[in-house]
C-alpha cells in the first residue's frame, strides 16, 4: 500500500501561480504512472496531468501550456506547477499513483489516491 499526501493548495487571484506537492510513502516496490486529477462541485473528476516513471508527460487540453507536472523519483514526490490560473481551475486536486508491491510469489498492482487539496482561483 502507498500513502499519498497532497499540499500546496490555497486561494489565489486569476493569473497567479501555485505549486502542488504529493509525497508518497509506504512499502512499495515500484511506483509507475502518477497523475493529478481535479474535481469541481457538480462536475466529474478529470485528469489534469500524468507522468510515467521515465518522465513522459501528458496534459489535459485545458491546462496545456500553463501547468507542468514533474516527479522526483529519489524522494517519491510528485509536483504540479500551475501558472496563469483561471477561475475555472477552481477544484479539489487529487494525487494518484499506480504502483506494484513485491509479494512472496509475485507482484500486486494497485492504485492509491490522496485526500485532496483545495485550489480556489478568485478575485
């Protein structure tokens, strides 16, 4: 099992910036893909950005060019740099990790979610 803890959310004005962090911990053999998702009231949860273990990234069209996802594999930490924030970016942002645990006779694959961090963009 892997535990994820997000931090860095808050209230910012339109055009401002925030940097979200996600710290992963636990007895895990390998963390594969990690990503940031967000969910606004009355809307479905959506993928914001994802990153593989080798650094390949993908972004939602709505954040492309404004957000940057990165990971520090040595410290098992995921980041999301958010620039030029818009009111429509307001949501709870969740960290996700797909991982493998080493068992006695093989591997167990799982997916974990953090508790979320609130991002509010308002003037």
